[in-house]
């Protein structure tokens, strides 16, 4: 997946398992799981905050999967320890399950096949879901029998994953983030649902990244930098220079000319940013 | 004519319906002056917000009924009176008995002005066919124009196809056309003719277009209203079903709640060149009216962030040669999805269908 970070891809793949997305497996949806929360925060038995990626819950099984998507191999012992100290009391607060007295939970990790071996060495006995281009497999065991059965054999993946459930994070390419930036600028320029055609970077990010308010400051800084790069790239390109204007004296921008011309300019920047990424990687 | 209420309107339209039908049968009336009703989707808060249309003068009159209005429009080419029934606040009826050449032209301009918060209903092929099956099916019209052809048009099986067939054999002809391997992706139903009876005696014959225009002739205005309301209700249910799938994210103290799921347009005619297809689809031009930027994640898989220029709402898509997934953001209009599907049927693949949750076929 060019330009999509492993973490963003995994978030979408896992949410996709709880939805009916054409061509994508609905394994968890079939067991009654729905996305109860994205980026949930729990407090464990040692009163430490645990920031997971997803809370997936099934009323049918009265069971929650606290999910950590690992788009890399960086798992320290502290993180594993925090997850190990989660209790049902940590999970039960504000659950939407119909019978909280019976609620059980377990932690699951999800990753791409390229990180599988290293992660397995670090996560102990926690179950691990592993996505490749052609199948979804499981390592270690789920405590819940139905979930264990559902993933006991590899699940074939016959088509492309969903990508629009979770838009992007700080690890994604500028070319990918630019899709959302340009789309929102056009909505603003049309002026139907927003108050002004001018917008500053933080407001723009809060409108295109729905989880912006809870993103930690280091990641926010990285995202601000990427969006700034995208907008300054527009100013450098002769195709877009006359279509996007920096508002004098403010950290704001606005579109000034025809939409189709703006689209062609935006598309060129996305393609150029993609080429720059290839150079960066090289 | 200044009408005061719904009862007077019904009486007036009944007179016009029956008289013009008699005169039409005697060859004294032109089809142009038949009773016509246009269904228009409105997201306007009130009738006073309806946009001014350049090239037309207009005035809006109120009646004793606070859901019924009279719109008079004129320019140097003609004039018309529309009786606007806003009983359903989202889907309005515009009734008129003036010449269709003038009224069609006005309605088209009235609805298609950018960002005016009005739209046609978009009846996909399967929706029109269902209406034909529910009533006595009298005929059909087809209109197909492949907008995605580039280069040598001679090597493409069908570039355009247009046809109108009325009579008892119409359904049989439609089936035969669909079995032809070259024609099958071009059988884009643009209208159906149906006859609806009340008490096996009084009836209306309605020609219904895919953009919600009903041209009526017959002996019963009640029959016309019955057909209108039934189609309006069925269409509104489809729009709401689509909006129930919209992607919604809301912030809470302990994380973000997430609802909704994508729908998919399934194509029978594969997209051979995704880049060219998207250049046409996202060009901001009619009929699709979509602005968008895209990024190929793989050579046959592309992520698209679009804006519907008709409403100014966002629309997120993913496309592969055999399908287009649609993620409708919260607050975006379900009619946008039906416009996309209907236009794909008329300008690319008439066999396209729309699927939602649980493999449920929405259209």
C-alpha cells in the first residue's frame, strides 16, 4: 500500500473486520463485534493509563477485545506490563454491553506479516492477528472459544482493504494527508457547511483528523509540519500558486480560483509528493 | 390561476387532467400541455429560500395552506405557473400544466445551479423497473451515452443508445436487448410508462423519467396522486437506508464512538483504465459534478477524496476495476449516492448495482 503507514492500514483492517465492507472479511462482525471506541483510554489495576487503539465489543459473546495495532516492532516491556494489568473493572466503565456483570475481555495485538516474528518474541502469550496480502492468520490463543474458533484457520483475503475508516496519522505520507487537506479546502471554498473560506493549520487538522483532540503533542507537531509542507508546496508550484493564497498577517489559507484547475494542480502535487517519498526512501 | 387551498388545487388539476386527455384523444391537444409533476429534493429551510434563476423573473404566492405555494415564472420565451406542494418537507411536488418545453428548461436550470440545496431524485434503473412491475407496464425509454470512452470510438461496442418503445411487447423487447452481449451494458432505462387504476375504472397513465418527472393523462387525479406519493415514499426510504450507512465518529470522554459502513457499487463492466475513468468522474463537470483527488495505493486500487459540487458535501471512495466503495460522511446527503449510481448506469454500465450491509442490495 503505497503511502499508507502500517499503523493506519492495520487500524482500517481491524475496523473492517467489524463491518460489512465489500470483499473484506467480516469475521468479528459475524461474532457480533462492533467498534465500541477508537483510541480508548483505560486505567489499569496499578492506576496507570493504557492508550489502546480499538475497543471492539460483542453483545452476543459479552466480550471485549482491547486491540493494539502494531505497525512496527517497537513494543517495550512497560507497554506489555500495562496491558497485563488491565482488569475487567478497567474495561467495564462506560461499556455499551447489555450485561456488564458477565463481561469478559482480552487484549489482542494486530500486525503485518513483516513484523510477526519479532513481535511474537515480545508480546508473550497475547494473541496476535497477522495480515498479509492474501490471508489473515492468528498466533497464540484467544481465551474466548468462539473467537479462537473463528481465527483457528487462515482467513483468505481476496480483495483490497478498506482505507477510509481511519484517515491517517503522523506516520503517513504527505501525499496521503494531502488528499484530505485539498478535499477540505474545496469544501471550505464552497462555503456550504463551514463558516469561513480561511482556515488555520490546527483547525484544518481538527476537521480532517477526527481524533485530533486526543492525539499527543509530539504527533500533533509532526502532523502540523506535514500539512504546512503540503500548503507551502502549493505555493511553490506554478500550477497552484494563483489558486491558493496565504492570508496576510494570519496563519490561514484560502482558494481563489476555478475548482477544476485547482483539482489538476492538487493532483500534480499529490503525484509529486509520492515521487519525493520514493526519493526519501532511496 | 390563484388557488386558495389543496382542495381547489385538486379540483383544478382534475379538470385539466381529464380535459386535456379528451382533447388529446381527439387530436386537439398537444402532449406538451399535459399535467406534469416534478419531484424535487429540497434541503432548504423554507420556500422563501428558493434560489433566483438567472434569465427568469419570478414571484412566489402563499395560499391558505401553509404547505402549498404558487410559483409564477416568466421570461421572453414564455411563462409558467407551478403549484408547489411541500407537505413532505424533503421531497416537494411541482405541478404544472404549462408547456413542457418551457417548464423542463426552467426546472433543469432551477435545480442544477451549484450549491442551491435542491436536487432531482435520481431513479436508478432497477427502481424504475420495480415501478413498472407494480403497475400495468406500458412502455419504456432508454438513454445511454458512454462518457468514459477515449480515443477510437469505432472500436467500442456501444457509444450511445437511445430508444423509446410503447405497447404490450415492450417488456419482451427489453429482455431481448439485455441478452445481447454487446448491448447488455447499455440498456439504461431512462423512463417507464405505467397505468394505475382506481376501482378498475378510473385511471392515470404516467410517464416517469429517471429524474422524477411525471407526465400524466387519464381520468383520475386521485390515481395520479397515489402514484406520486407511492414513488416518493419508496424513494425516500431508499435515501434514508443509504444515510443509515453514513460514517459517524463522535468524541466521548473515554474515546471515540464509531458508526456506519461503506456501500459498494458493483460493476459488471470492468474499468480497464482507472486513471482515465477517474479523470472523467472527478472533472467537476456534468453529469457527475464531482470534484476529487486520488492516490493509487496499488496499480489497481485507488483512494479518492471527493466533494459533491451539487451539495458541497464530502464523499470518500475507493475504486478497483470491479467495484467502487462509497463512504458517506455524516451529514452528507444520501441522494448523492443515488445520483452517482444512476449516472454510472447511464454513462458507463447499466448493470451496476448498489450494495449495503449484509450483502443487502439497496438498489
